[in-house]
C-alpha cells in the first residue's frame, strides 16, 4: 500500500511539474506568434502554426495523463492537493524565464490559494461508486444540476457576449471566469466518459449507449472553449496571476458542481462543511490578493497614440488666400488673420 502511495505521489508531483511548465511554454509560443501580429487576445488563431505552442500543449497533456494515472495508485486526498504545486512551478518559471516579477504579496496570495484549496480537498466528502453511464445520466438530469448547468451557460454567455468586448483586456476575471465555469462542466462529463471506458474494458460495452456520446460531445465543446479563453488570458495577463486564479476558481467550481450533482454533502458532519467553507473563503482571499498585485498594463506608446488620435484637416480663407492644415496638431507659429466680416 505504501509503495502504491509513493508511486501516486511521484506521478502527482510530475504532473504538477509538466502542467506548470506548460503554462510558460505556451505563453512563449503565444508571444512568438504575437510578434507577427496574430495575437490570441484579438481572436486570431495564428498560434496554432507555432511549434512552441504545440510543445506546451503536449506538455500539458502529459501532465494531465500522469495526474489521471496517479489516481489509480493513490487516494484523491493525496493526489488532488498536489495539483497546487503547478502554481508554484509556473510562478517560479515565469519569474526567471518570462521576467514576470512575482512580488512578495503575490507569494502570499499563492500560499493562500494553495492552503485554501488543500483545506477544501481534505474536508471534501468521499465520492460514491458509480457502475454505469446510466447512473451518471440520472444524476446529470436531476433538477438541481440542470439548474446549475443552465446558470453556468447563462453566466458564460454574459461573459462572452457582453463582458469580453468591454472588459476582456482589462479584467482578468472575464477570461478566467469562462475557463473555470466551463471547466466544472468538463470534469463532470469527463468522469462519465472515464466510467464508460472502464466498463467497456471490463466487458460491458458502453459505446452503443447514446448518453456516452452526449458526454463526449459536451466534453469536446467544453475543452475547446477552455483552451480558447485560457490562451486569451495567458496572452493578455501576467502568467504568475493567471495560474493561481484559474486553479482557485476551477477547483472551487468543480467541487461545487460535484457536490450538487453527486450530493456529496448529504450525511456529512458540520465540522467538515464548515472547514470546506473556510477553505473556500481562503481561496477567495488569495485570489483577491493576487489580483491586486497584478502589474498595471503598460501605457500606449507615442506612435500608437498618434495612430489612434483623430486627424485634423481644416480650410481657412484669410485675406483672399487659402490656408490648409493637415497635420496631427496645431503649430504655435501659425497665425492667420481673418477679416471680421468673413463669418457674417
């Protein structure tokens, strides 16, 4: 048993190292693609032609696979908190590679997010055993979870259609909010797919069950949406801020979605519930601290300001001559004498 736990521990640590590194590699790829004018934050997808971005994607996939295998060898109470190590990895690498300075208050925010997430996981209820996709389908179609799903979709649409055009490039919570909300639905559908694969390998074919393919389509749609908005967040904001906030919100919403769908909190002691709520408040505090330490966006350069400033073009008839100005500004040396009766 102890050998299996050590194996799961090693896989979980390796998973965090890969996932944390993937943030940095993908952002380097996004920066390289942005140098040619194809920025992800502008809704373009030129980064898909950048090999460095794909290396980051492969690194993230390897990390997620290692994390999945870790759950086979070790309990969730050991594996899940170790996912917070990816925050430290990405923050440290961003400090040295991307030159994104991690302030002392930012370190405190990271610690708060990690501590709060660990408290939530340690006091999270035990998962129920599920033996078929039909069981998950029944849980997914119960009124409480349907209400959560409808609320998640509605909030996501508001963030995408209203908030993103107005605040997407100035407020980090827009992009991260979309990733986290959709991510909670991704985990629920991925869990159903995992059970279907497990049952199929054991001899009970689930491919003929239409619910399995519904979960597959939901997973693909959610994953594509997550990647799209995560790329926008990484391309727009400081990586040392994106990683912890994304981890905190994604973890909190996933636990909430799981509690609603699987009724995890029924029969739990009051101490466990209160401890989980305290952990959630700690995560929120860490998120606020991290957001307050984000470096301000650089002011627009003089050239950019000149490009965006309105062009002035005017025509003056003075003393029988025509004076025409097409410059960006007014020259102090220019003096025109206009007859008093000219505008009468």
